[in-house]
C-alpha cells in the first residue's frame, strides 16, 4: 500500500552494513491495491535473483553471503521470497513482519491499527478497491510520504483492510477469501495463491536461520505474527533467534534516527541492545 524504504530508512542497519563494507540492496516492488501481492512477490524474487546472478558483474567483484531482511510488509516479503527461491539466503532478519497473513489478525473484522477506533471504511475502499481481472489501474511501486499523511486516503487503506479483515482478498484478488479462511481454515486458499502464505504452505524446513525482532506492544502488526512464525519455523527444524522487547512500538528501530548503534554514544537509546543483537546475528551469519 505504501513503501517507506526511503522515507523511513533503517539507518542503524545501513550504518552497520557500511561499517563492514557490506552491500545494501533495496528493491522497488509493486504495491497493493493496484496490484496483488503476487506482483509484489514477483518483484522481490526478481531483485533477489538479480543479486545472486548479476550483482557481482555489476560491481566488478565477487559477492559472498546474502542476508535477506525486511520490516513490516517487507518482513512478509522477505519470508515469502526466501520460501520461493531455490538458492536460499544465508540468513533471514524479520522485523515486526506481517508474517501470518492467514491468521486471525487479518481475517477477523472490527479492529483498527495503532489502537485507533474503527471507522466507516466504505469511502476508502471504494476509492481503493481490490485488484480485479482486466484492472486498468496503473501499477505503482512507490508512494512518497505526504506532509499530512494521517489525512491521506491511501494511508487509510491499511486501517480499512484491518477493520474489514480484507487482507487476504486484496493480496490475492479473490473476493470473500478472508471469510472462507475464517469458516473453513487455510485449506480454503486456492492452490495458485498458496505461495503467498508460506507459514501455512511453505517448505519451512529449507528456510535459513532466522532472527525475529518484534515489540510485544506493537499495535500495527501484532506480535502474535512472530510468535506463530517462531513456533512453525522451530517445528520445521529452523534455527530461530528471537528478541521480543516489551516496549517497542511498530517502527521503533527507525525512530532511533541516523545513529551508529554500536558506539557507546548510543547507550541509553530504548531497545538498543535488541538492535545490537540483530547485528551480532548478521555478523555470525556471514561466511568467513
């Protein structure tokens, strides 16, 4: 629905990468609702495969380990991409990811995000309907952050989809899918859409070692998404490292600003040790 890669860059992670002369690649991908999540995933897979096949030639030097990371919807894409590609990344970092898109949070109507009250969604959803066959809307892969984003209709789409529990419908383009999941379980998801739900249908045993970072009090993407991911990944034999700080609202890491979290000057920043734990995990995942 919106891509915050540039508006809210994870400087703490960028600084850690550049300090080690790691290459940081951030892909563009088509956004819902002008496209389905299939298009978003296809773009993410293309970017990942380009890194594997072509980045070395582009920069004139060999590449080593490939670490795949994402936050929020990007966390969902990171997990879904890792499940889809044949040559797996060396590690996954999933930050407050929307990982369980078939779970109760996304199939149970009535609850807004950020603790806000529900509202009448009709005007928002009529302006931003789900993708249909032969949809003539132009696909977009970026949306600049408006000055008054809280009043911007596009930024109300996420709220509307939570309130009406329509995420599976909008992700797949299948009307009524969310209700079908609620009544019949994940088996109601058609085969051609199951790649969008890796925790339910993925080959999780092939997922690489994974770090889950998620605040317990996250009011946008609730921490149960990462709880479910941890349980299912561990059951599949995946090495999982978790850090679930008690007081870490959605986006807490980017709100640290442009700081080097590994320096003493960062001591005292809320949840700084969680970010340092992430960096240690990434360093330990790089092949020597």
